[in-house]
DNA sequence: GTCTATAATCAGATAGAC
DNA sequence: GTCTATCTGATTATAGAC
């Protein structure tokens, strides 16, 4: 029994997590597409292909549903940060993060953050997994920001917190979707354009 | 009669427009605070101090209500552009526009634009006054952008449309409210910080 | 045009059978 | 856990008196 029980448990758990993974993926996409308020639980259920009541067996509320998606993205970010080459310069790390964030948004996998007053905002503030992830990511980025400023590659006159927020803002930059709608540039070209405006600014050098 | 009728008309019209102005001001504020989806018509009515049914006598739907607020802001922008000193350099004009946009947002008077798929978005696309205003503003800014690039003050490698969108994006930049929430900087300091990141970029010079 | 009262609809959440 | 059917409340919009 000690040899079979773990297998049974694992299988059940796998099925459960696969289902929840599919749910989170749908929520992620819809959240990126329409935002929290405009997304309806009915849509999510239809997109996943299960009944609405079944959704509520997995997640007790719409806020928890969205929070789970946000936590999922936060974990992806943490994974991405850990996978970065350790020998790269702090500035290259920051640039890589900005690129990654924007490609996620262009791919429609970046849920739009509730910068405005929102029910989701309070839910996220109370979500330990999300806040812990946010803290770890901020710490990591903060260290790179200070290191890059010490090296003189990043403008030392900018407060690190302003740089951090500027990088976070790439996750909800409307310029990306505006340029995408124009259909004049490929996704990678759009990213390079916005990378330029972000790091080099609009002014000539 | 030819001397009194205009006065009577004008008075009536003034009262009507004053009332509608108050409505639009409330909508503007609530739209900036919570966004279109989260704002309810009941809130607007309560904020203005009139009955909800009266609102619907002025504006036939929630979309029209919000569109009127957007048109109002667009007119303010047009007025601001026209009031700019004609002898200033194109680059100074663009910088002045960015500053104005951000101060409006910090003052809570910039309704959050529906960059995402939204009912409001389609309503605005179908709104002639809004689209006309948007076109005129874009033309004016576009001319300055090209002139500044010709002078070499604005990076000539950036497509003008990317610069235009980057300036528009200052109207919904979450960095402003993030920094404001931190309460470490005054509004004018926040604006200068974001002006720096926008025009000079994050890199050192 | 403004009001009170109400209609009509939609969306978040739940009951209860299987 | 999943389903169908339903409840409940919130929200957009309107009727009709004044």
C-alpha cells in the first residue's frame, strides 16, 4: 500500500492540477484580453469547457480565479529570473526582463494589472503567494538596478523605485498593442522599438 | 424680440450646458478613478446629485456618458495645443504636451483609456467628435514629431507613429500612480522623473 | 427635465442530483 | 467533481407622474 498509494495520489493530483492549469490558462488569456471587470465567469467556464459550478469547486470566487492567474504569471517570472545567465551584466539582466515581459504581453499571456482601484487589487494585496512572489521579483530587480547604477550603465540620478516601476509598466504598455494593431511591424520589431524608447528615450543621442 | 430671444435662449442653453458640464466632470473623475466597467451609473447620479433617470435624459446610455467625458478631455487637449507658444521648438512643444498629459492624470482628471477590448472602445470609434479630435491632435503632434526629427532633437530612427503612441501612453502610465502612492515625491517631482525616463530613457548618458 | 418606482437583464454564486 | 437549474443582488435602462 505504501507503494501504490503515492501513485494513486499522484495521478489524482496530476489530473486535478492539469484541469486547474487549463482553467488558469483560460483566465490568463481572457484577463489579458478584456481585463478583470469585463471578464465574466461564464466566459471562463465556456472557454475551459466545463460548467460554471465546477469552476467554483476549484476557486471560491472570481477574485480567487484571477488571483490564481496572477500568481501563475508571477511564478513564471520568478522562473525566468532564476534561469537567466548568472554571468551577464546587471543591465543585460534588466533588459532581458523587459524583453520577456513585453513578449508575454504581445503573446496575449500577460493579464492586465489592475492599476486602478479594483476589487482584484485588494484580493491580490491579501494573497500571500502573489505578494511573496512580487517581493522576491522586486528584490532581484532592485539588486540589479543598484548594481547597474553603480556601474554607471543605468542613469544613477533616477531613484531605483522609479526604475523598478518603469520596468513593471512594460507589462501593461498600450504602445505594444497600438503598434500591433497597426500591423506595420512584426512582434520582435515592436519589442525592439519599445526597448529603445524605454532605455534610450525619445531624445537623440 | 430679436434682442430678447437670444438672451433667453442663451440662458436656457447655459443652464443646460452647466448641468451637463457638471455631469461630465463627475464622469471624468469616476472614469479616471475606477475605469469604465467599474463605474456605475448610480454612482454618477449620486455624485452629480440628480436622479438616475435625469441622467438618461441627457445621455442615452452609459457609453454615451463616458464618450462625452472623453470628448471633453479631447477638446481640452485641442485647446491646450492651440494655446502653446507658436515660437517654441517642436521638441519643447512635445515635452509640454507630455507634461500636460501627466499633470492631468495626476490630478485625477484623465479618464483611463480603454486600451483593452471594451464596449467603450467601439463607442468611441463610432463617435465623430472624438475621432475628429483625435485626428487633429495626432496631426499636430505628428507635425512636431517630424520637425523635431528633422532638427535632430528627437531620435530620427524611431518611426513617428511609435513616438506618437509613446506620448499618448503617458495618459495611462501606471508609474505615475505607483509613485504617487509611495508618497515619497511631490506631483511635480513625479512628472520630472517620468519626463526623464520618457525622453532620456533609463540608460546613462 | 426632474423625480420615484419599477422593469429587464446580466453576472456572481449556490443547491442538489448524479 | 461535474452537471442542470436556480437564486440573489447589482446594474442598465425606462415608465409615468409632476
